[in-house]
């Protein structure tokens, strides 16, 4: 049990004093970048899916 307590105490100490946390503005800009990249990727996949759907419709309706 003492090993578990020691692990938790040392982990909490490391999180408070040894980890460098990003600034809030950095997190905001990274979040916006991920959002924009996700939207672009979703649109690209949607266009590819629409293209395959049209090709398959033409193929099966001949």
C-alpha cells in the first residue's frame, strides 16, 4: 500500500513541477488548426464518396 501512495504522490509532484504545460493561446490555435483540418478532411472524403456513388450508379444502371 505504501508503494501505491508513493507512486501517487510522486506522480502528482511531477505533474505540478516537472511538466511544461502549454499556454491557453497555444491550445486555442492548435484546436482551431485541428478543427479546420478535420473539416477539410471530411469534405474531401464526402466528395470521394459522392464520386464513387455516382460511378456505381452508372455501372449498375447500364
